[in-house]
């Protein structure tokens, strides 16, 4: 009996051991049933962008959802490739959280065994954080590949991100084809910026127009509203500052730095595209239809004078730099404080008078010299005459190249109608 019990105990122990070994073996076999080499998971970033990440591109296209037929290697940022190890394999891609994005999960069914599939994942971006980026940095994005809930492989993509101020203008793909992205200028036009309400209040207080009515009162009133915005910009002291270059290491891409609406407002500095963005933002807010016109090395503003888009007026925004009205007002007040009895031409320092008088008509110069014009009237006269110059400055250039502006395939001469591009490109936000 003793030996029988011992033998029975040993047999039972052996069976338990065999079961444990079987379970362990089964577990190991299960975890390795998909060979990573055969699945051959790949993950990459658009090669033409040279691992450089532009937050402005993500922000501007935040509402745009392309059709599957519109997605390809040249228009997508990320791509993954995987070979299905079985029919109807469930692929799960998980992108870990990073300073740029939230954890993102994508699932696809891969119908055919041994077929190789390309998937373009849509990442859950941290849009508010992307807008705050003002300097370059580096980030790692980790992408996990699961087949039927089992992790097969993991890949890491290191990106060099740029400031949100950097706008991608164009890039050349691996086939040598140039892709034009100048339409991204429209993303910096921000008609929703909260500063604009107070700006419009100041515009009305200037007295150039009594009300903001958009297209309700005809062509002349439209032009008058634009002139009122122009006068505001001159009173604000907007000056020209050509800061457009970047430190981007890109060899395939052309990039330009653009100031956001609030930066132009606070710094009172703008280059040609910055000023176009500023004016177009306010004009969009009041219901007008502006456009940005680009020529080699330059940009100027256009706008429709009628809601039916038949007639276009132009505006060379860099002419705001020709006179500094706030500085002129400071000198005027200093002169009058030093000599309260100053009359006529003596109300301004001679050098400043010589400068600003060139923007007056002969009759207006006489009125100032004779003391019949107030300082506010002087400012209005200067602003009005400069507005006329700014409105006529680019007419010959526009007419000469009208066919090029209307040719959408031409990348050097672009007519970027903000309203039309709003179907794809959203304003980049900011308070």
C-alpha cells in the first residue's frame, strides 16, 4: 500500500508538471505566432520633409479630412507598411503620447494573407501646444504594431520640430517634383482673433467711416472701409521689418517665417506677408473678401469691391512704413509745448515737415504752412494720399501678369483667395 500510494503521488505530480510545461510551451508558441520578419512592419515620415516637422502645417489643416484617394506619399506626413500574416488580420497601430501628440490608436482589417498594406495614420495632435512652439526642438514618436491584439514590432521616428511661425512654402519630392504650399499663407490670416473687436472700435472712433457695413453700401463704401483700416495701421505706427529667413536645415523645402496677427499688433512690425495677413484678418472680420497676391520675392494685398467677385482693388501694404504718424505726433506735441505760440510750418521740426510734406498735395501744403490745417487734418491728408499710392502701386504689375495669376499651375504668381481656401485651410489660432 505504501509503495502504491507513492507511485500514485509520483504519477499525479508528473501529470501536473507536464500540464505546466504544456501551458508554458503554448504561451511561448502563442506569443511568437506572428514572425516580425514576415510581418515586416515599417513606419516612416514623409521623406521629402527630411524629418522636419512643421506645426503650422498641422494647425492650418486641422479641419481637413482628405479622401482615401487623395492620400499618397507626397501629401501624407506619416506612413506605415505591414504584410498581413493571415486573412482578415486585425492591425492595431498605437502611437505613444509625446509633447506633440496624445496617445493615438488606429485599427484596420487586413483582408488578404501575404498582401502588403500601406496605412497613413491620423495622429491626435495637441493643437494648443503646437501653437505655442516658438523655437526648434527634437521629439521621438514611438509606434507599436499589433496583429490580432499581439504586439509584433515597434518603431521610433525622431523629428526635428520647428517654430509655429515657420511656414512651408514648397518642397521637392523624391521624384524631383516641386509641390507648392504657398496657400499656407492663408492659415496665418486669423479673422477670429479676439483683438479685432477692439481694433474695429478704434477704427470707428477715427471718423473715417461711421459704420462697418461690409458690402451693404456699394463699392465706394467698401474702399472707404479699407482706407479706415489703413489709417488705423498708420496711427498704430506699423513699420516694415524684413524678418523672413529661418534657420531651417531643410534642403528640399523652402520655408518662410511669418508673424502671427497678435505679434504684428504688439510689435507694430511687419514685412510684406505679415502686413497682408494683418489687413486681411481685419477685412475678413467685417465681411470683405481679401486675397494675397504673391510674385517672386514679394506679396501684396487684393480685395473684391463687390460681393459677386467681379472687381478687384489692390493694396501695397509695405507703404505703411513711409511715414511714422505716432512719432510725428510726439514731435508735434514737443514743439507746441516748447513754443505754444508756434504757427504754420513751425509747428513741426523742419526735417520732419520736409519728409511728410512730400505726401501732401500743393494745396494741403499751403493750408498747413498758413496755419489753416490742424494736426489731425494733416494726419488724415497724409494717410489718404498714401492710401491712393498704395492702391495704385501694383496695378501695372498685376495687369501685366494677370494670366499668370489666373494659372493655378504657376507657383510664382499666386492669387490666394482667403474665402476659397477656407474650405481646406483654417486660421491658426492664438489669443
